[in-house]
């Protein structure tokens, strides 16, 4: 039976396109019957199709990205997935700037898997690492400029004039000599059939002439999200589909021995079937709620793990695993570690110094805790293809992995990428932590399309975690109290080595980022890692290693300042002498806060307050933050956060400010509240009741300033987070006199 999405009801204009067949878009996009669909829906003529098989540089084949419609709207396939970070709008601004088309006329959708979209450094494609705009900026500008040149060439032929006599204004071609104008949509069909100009032959706008880049262009995704029209993974539907829910083994690695009440559950209302999966059981039903109730009702005899892992890349969870015990183990690890950075003679200076500060700092495991739980909709088609709809940050990675699992050719696997309802690194390829293998197996076994949603409880059970670390610090001070040496030895496992395998001859840079390459002029520095494999599944988390390591380093730097009798803000300013860019950054955040004052001091409302400062340089950008705190009923209150970011150059200042606010919220949630706790191999929290995230009434006022230094463009989505936890912790240490060496602060006792 042929099934298809109800385009009119399920996929309103502007929502991500979830298609059942490669050619199905013809009717929904209003394309003439003679047009050809490449990928999932950009229509071009048969002549252009012949070039599709040729090897082209990613991001250069205009018809794979752009459809300029007769009504003068533009459909753009974005290489990057929209998850609230504003990348659809940024892509429209960049392409629209060079195309000379108002970004508000764009409809942006997620691109399918395919070589055209490997625009991250021209060889890969992920939505993460704050890489989307900064790694594709030049490529997407040239794409827009190439499309404009093609429009001009087509218009010149239509008007029978030399192309050099034509110019454009937004959405229109102008022939000033004859006072004639022509909409882009009138000639777009001809234009898209022309050869794409060589990327190095197109002329880009001078930045002084930008209309939309560097402007606070209104977000393109907000209207649909505000009115309920946006399509997320859990919203996707196809005809004839069934719903599924799962019950996972309480510990990863355990397998299904026996389901004691399978027949009884099969008789429950709406239940179609019961299935055994690797490390889980599933119920398929006509409605998801019936499937969930059935899955929860299953009585399973779980079998302890054997010598073999449940699946490649997964880890068997020990029955006695405790996060508290593991944290203590990390803190007590000995050894000098493998060096990631060694400048000067930190070991010798520390040995001979009269004044040495020593402390061990710790970070905690964290869940991603995104609001949309993971889901997958899988359907096998009569033509031998497989359609998979799922939240993801790397379509090609999933396509390749599903090809291995199913034996299908990758070209027959269609990956659809709906909007992400939060992600923070959650939707990469993690063994045993994604529902797509389960959905595909259930679709094979039932011969029906299957939509599987993990309940919140199942997600908290299988969510891979932000790594835990313990760092042994030593710092040496000279006779004037200035730091002259620092050593940091981190006992941890990085997320990349956890996923790809540890190599004794290499370091995972993400394990030590935020400890290495700090800009402070401390002449003798030694940073090292003692590798300790974690029993848990590890993952990337927003700002990755910087999320914990900048807290650890910047807090210890304050401790060194106290030991040397230095103000921490003034100490940083001294250590940045000669670094004009970061000196300006630090001075600007001080000015933004109304002038640095550490405290403690009494505020106008009578509360006793203090401020903390911290800096971070992640993902090519630089940030400085100041936080002001008080204590109320033993709980930390953050009143204001001031943060300044220097990303070099920018696309949309409104998006940058929104991202700083977002990163501040997550950074505060981490330092104040969030912690993943395991006892007896199982997480204590299976929902937000025991894993609280920052509530709205604890969100402070956030003051943001952007510095455009003109340096190489850096990232935006993640850089705003790492400086927030240490700024808060340093403020609390100043206010209470109690040194903060771990997160979250809810584990500390404070006097009001």
C-alpha cells in the first residue's frame, strides 16, 4: 500500500519538508510536471540533472540549494538543522545578501543527506561545535552571488541586452537604460538551467554595502513555532503508521530473558504486538499512549550482561556503579598524565617556589535534558527505499550507520531532519542512545510504518552524559603575589575518545579544552590528562570541554588571586597586558557592569551581594562575564549577569544576544542545579522532578554587548556558556568566604 504525508494538513508552508518519495515534492512545491527533483525537492530541468552525478565542490551547485518561485519567494535548503539557535535565519541573511533578496521572502528547510551539503570546511556536515555560520560563511555568500549572476544572465537573454547593463534591487532585475524591471521569479526557471559560475569568478558585496548581514533581521522560524505550525520529530505522521513505546533494561548491557505477561499485555486496549529488542522490550499500538501503558506494564526478567557488549560502541553498566564513588576515584587518581601543553618549566618552578596553592576541583555528569524527547518515524517503501524521520545533527552519519545496520544502499535511505526541540549535542550518533534502530526493527517486523517516541523516563535512562572530571591544580606565586606557574592534571575521559576509542598516543583535545590555550601571561604552564575510562555512555554537551574546564580553571585562578592578595579582575587585567583584544574585552564587561566592584557590598534593597568575573575563549570567540549574587534562605540568587562577546565578525546581532541569554540560562542551570546521580548502576532521576533545570524565576537580568574586532569569525551558540559558571562560583566564594570547588551549588550549605 502506498503511504504518503498529508502535505496540506501536516506540513504547512515553511515547516520542514518530510517527504515519502524523492519525487513527491512536485505537487507540494507547485513545480511543473516536466521539472526534475534532485535530492528532496529543488526542481531543475533535465539538462541540470545530468550534472548532478558529476563531482562538485560542496556548496557550489546552486540548484541543489535554491528554488526561486514565480511568486518571488525563495526556498532554501539549509545544510544546518534549526534547533532554536537561529541558523535558518542566518543562512537566509547570508545567501539573501549576495542574491539581493530580502531574507523575509525565504522559506528555509533542512536539506537532505548528500554531498552538496558537506559545507563544514568543505568536507563534512554537522550542526554543532558552533561551526555552522563560521565554517560556511564564504561558501554560502558565493552560493547567493552565483545565483544572482545566473538570474542576471537569464534576464539579459530575456531582455536582449548585455548582462553588463543590468543591476538588481531586492528581488528584481533592473535595466536602467530602458527603465525596465523584471522579478527574479519571472526568469528563475531559465536561470536555474544555466551553468553555475565558477565560485572564484563571482563578485561579492563589499561589507560596507550590506543590507541584511550585521542587522537584527527577524527570525524566520518564530511565527510557525508561536502558532503551532512548526513540525518537530514527534509531530511527524504518515498514513498507516503505528505507534511504539519501549521499556529499557534498568542498566545498559542487560538483555531480555523472559517477558512473563506478554499475552496479557497483547490483550490491552489498542495494543497490536509485543516485541523484544536489544536491551529493551517494545509495545506497538494504534496510539502512543496505549503503547506507553503497555510497555510500562510488561514484566521482564532482565539478564545480567555477559562478556559481550550489547551493541558495538556501548558500555555495560556495572551493578555497583556510583557517581559519588567515581568522583572520589577521579579526585584521588595519581600520576603526572599525558601532556597537552607544556610551556616553560612549571614543574621546576613549583618545586622551588615559596608560595604554592594546591586544590582539586570537580565537575559533575550532566544530562542534555532537552524538552523534546527522542523519536523516530521509520517506513519501508514498495520501491525498496527506507524513509526515516528523526531529530539529528548529522544526517550523513545516520544515513551511513543505517546502511550498515540494514544492508541497504545509502542512496535508498532518505534521512528527514525535522526541527529540533532542543539538542545541546544530544542528537549525534551514540550507541544505544538513539531510538532509530528500534524503530527500524519494529517497522521490519510489523511491515508497517512505526513512530517510536521515548518517554521522558526512558530518555533519562539512556541519555549519554557530559563527562565528569577532577582536576588537580598547583599554582606558584612570586614575592609580589603574581602567578608564575600553573599545573593542571585532569583525571577524565573526553567525549570524542569515548565515542571513537582511546589512543594511548593521543589526547582528546575536548577533554582538556578550557584548560589549554588560556590567554593569561603565566610563563610556566603544564596541562595534562590522566585517562580514566567511564562506565557511563559519554556525549558532547553544549560548549563541550569548556563547559566544565573553564569553571575549574577560572575558579582556581581566583583562588590564586586570593592567596597573592590580588583583586581577581585586576589580576586578569595584569595577566592580559599586551593582549589588546582581550584587555578590551575585560575592560568592556567591567564598564558594562557599571564598573567592577568585587564586594561584598550592600545593595539598594538591603541584600548583601558580591560579584565574580571569568573569561573564556571557546570556538574561535572570546567572552568575559561578571555575575552578581546574594544568598536567600540558604540558596544562591543570581541578580545580574553582564557578558561581552567578541566573535570577530557577525551576521545577526539579535541572534547573538538571544544565544548569550540562552547560554547564560544553561550555564546557570549547570552551576546551580544540574547533576546526574547514579546509585547501584541506575540514575536516580528519571524526569525533571529529580533533575531540576533552571526555572524562570531564577533567571537573572542578562546584559549583553558585542565587540566586532574584525578578526576571523568565531562561533556563537556555545561560547556564551563557559564563563558563566565560574563567574557565579567566584562571586559566591567572595560573598560567603567558602571556596567553591565543585558544581552544582545546591550541594553546598550557605548561611543567608
